[in-house]
């Protein structure tokens, strides 16, 4: 509940390094507050219980007025100083437009609901995380330790500066509080070297993702499907199997580590969510995408994992009916069965329908491999028609021993007329023996 208009603060302290919004307020409370968490909440957010939402307090627009905009605008604060800022690049363009329209007015349903992430089953973690070495450094450099925003991001479990597992604070009451060495616990087992390597990649990917303007989840999904096929988890001819996906993920070091967590994220260890995620059903959450991505590409270098995530089309690929995907391997740039569907169809629209795509999507994919829909078909259709026509003449001759040239003209009209118009030399070659027979007969009479 918001109360009253924001009164601009007499003095607005600057940001303390990479601290989160919650951290700034806890610092302010410690230094300038009167000891009442309620009063600090009302003063800065117009909400007495603002300290409950540690990932992004309600009433941020009130905070922007109270600080005279010196610390940033509402979208900037959400994006750069709140852990849920990581959600924003994952929004579809439609959701993003809706989100931006609601941003200024969003004081009702809360940020997570506004971001459309509440169906994931992963309640946003209000558990704050910190690194013991970072706190030691803060205490040595300044009087006040801080909650670092990168440590609060979903999937960020390792301090990248000190290469150590983060401690988690389980708050028993709602207050504005700064970190100290003994406030938290290790809520996951200390990772094995193999698990540590993957967790490091995961933490880096989370921080990379948080700075991306937009992530194309459609392309990320297709790329993930491609890689699953590459690894033999799904196959070209079979739909994704929930069981196979689950057993693939359960065998990963990441799953083994997640199983040890005493936090809501441990529910992800079983891998049963992957099937729904890839099918685009409810339950989307950035944490799931980050975990899946790192599990898929943990064999790659960090830079490559990140590049693939921000521009999945940098690796050419093809999706088919959403079932699975192929890497482009043959000279045409397309798997032969897909090429056959495209070239064999009467129109590009027919081909798109057969492939379960819109014409626009098909044209777009063809352009990615260097040809628009029309030129792709024109350039390659002729050889296909030629082969089809020659084959139909050959099979007619094989099925009718002793047939004459006249029979061919009568029974294979379409093939004959196409070959005579487009490739007379092929027609001559296909019917060479019959032409010779026909000449012999003419000589006899
Ligand atoms: Zn650290």
C-alpha cells in the first residue's frame, strides 16, 4: 500500500559499486534511518513493508521521485539494480511492450507477476546471497559491506571474483539488513571439481544474459533442440521424449549438484521440466533456460556458450515441425528430405504447409542459407524435375519390355513434354534404345 507523495531526500548517497537496490536501501537505513524499517519503507517506497520484496521492492516509482532520479529511472533500476532485471531480456517482444507499458503503474500485482514469470513454480528467491571474501574486502575498504547485484541473479551461485560458492541468507524476519559473515549458510553441497566448472559457466552466463538487450527464446529453443539431436537425446523421426530428456539431464554434474540444494531450485534436479520448457508450455523461467543451456553446451568454452545464447543463428540450423532439428550438412544447405519437400511442392506456400511453418518463416529460413524462397526453388527445381521425368520413363520401359517409342509418348505424356521442352538431350538418352529400334523398323519397311 503506497502512502503519500514522495518527498525528495535532502541527500542522495551514490551507488556503492555493483550493489543492488535492496543493498542501497539497507545502507541508507543503517546510516540515515531512524531505526524503523517501516519508516524507511514509507520514506523511500511509500510502502511500509517494502523490505519484504528483496529482489525488487514495490513502489520503485516513489523511490525515483524520492531520489530525484539521481540513481536512475524506474526501468534502469529494475534492469541494472534488481535481480529480476535478468527476466527482462527473456521477454518476448509482445510481453516486453506490455511490461514497459505497465512499468510506471505497476504497484499492484508485484514485479514477478508483471513480468509474467509467476507460473514457473519457482517462487522468486528472496534469499540474498553473498561471498565471504567479498565481505572481508568491503570491510577492509569501507565500513559497510554490500549485497552485490551479480550474486543475486538466478543461476549465479559462484563469486566470479573469488571463485567460491556463495552463502545464502535465510531471513527469519523482514528488515533492511546488510550482509555479515555469519548471516548466511551454505545451502548446497560444496561442488566437486566437475560441478564447479559447470557452475562457473552458469554464473557467467547469468551475468552475460542480464546485460543482453534481448534474447530470442524461439531461436534458443530451436538451437537447444538441435543440440539434443546432435547428442542423440532426440532423433529426427521421433518426438521429444520426456523420459529420455530426464535421464540425459539427471546424468549431468549440474543435476547432481542441484539435488543437494536446500532451496526451491532443487526441484529442477529431476529434469522433468525440460520437456515442457522446450514445448513452450507454461512455466518459462530464465533460470531454466540458463541451466538447460549450460547442461547442453558444458563441453564448450565460455565465450562460445555465451555467443550461442545471444545469437543462436550464428550456427546454421533447421527446425522441422518443432520435433527436432538438423544441422545443415549437405551442399544445398538443407537435409535432403526437407529439400525434397520444398522442391517437390507446387508452391512455396504448399511446402511451408507440409513443413508446418508459415510462408514467411520458410522464406526467412531459406534466406538465412543464402537464397530467397523463389530463387531457391528456381535454382534447384529443374534438376529435380529432370530426374523425376527421366526416372518415370525408365520405370515405364522396365515395366513394359518390348514397348515402343510411341508407347512412351502415349503413356508418359507429362515426362516427355517436360523433357522435350527443357532437356531434349535427356529425353534422347532415356529413350536411346527405343529410338534405335524404331529406326531399325523404319529401315525394314
Ligand atoms: Zn567474492
